[in-house]
């Protein structure tokens, strides 16, 4: 059996799509001195509130060693805080600080413009279908 041609290989297609979506978003984030990983961490905390590090890593799609570096950086920038869980001292709890929330709230409109461009190009229904399908793929694990 021949391997799938690379232009129809799912992993490569997903990577190409990710780069197509992320390229203009990265330009916006770079202008605000934030990486896409830092952005994801702050967005997840902004959306969910206090989370433990393990849960945050999973929700933000960040590997634990990367999250450790991101936490240190965002703490230094006064965008998030961490503390030990009062019930389990081994567990680290993280929360977004007002400056981190302000960054999310100020950058989000710029990112929404990019999302809207994809929506305009492909239509709301196709975008919704795509997101549903991607969620279904993730649920296969």
C-alpha cells in the first residue's frame, strides 16, 4: 500500500491549516510582546479562572516544561500569580492578574478581526462545521 500523498495527509493538512490561521495572529501577538503559548495560557485562565498547572497545561495545549517557563515569565510580567493549594501543597494553582486580563481584553478585538476574515471567506456554517469536526477528532483519543 502506498503512503498518502503529502498534500492529502491529515497531519500535514492540519499543520498547514494551523500555520495559515496562526500566522496573522502571531503578528498581532508579537506587536503586544506575547507568544502564542503565553496567549493561550492567559486566555484559558481568563476564561476559566483559577486552575491547577496540570489542568492548565492540558487546556492550553502546552507541555508541562514549557508551562513552567511560561509561568515564570508571566509572573515576572505581573500577568499571573501562583500559589500552593491549601488542601494539597504539591498542587500549584494559577490565576490571571488584572494586567493579564487587560492584555486579553485589549488584544482580543484585533484577533477577532482575523477570525471574522476567515468567517467571511468560508462562511459561518463551514467554520462551525469545521470546528465541530475538529472537536470530534479530538474526542477520538
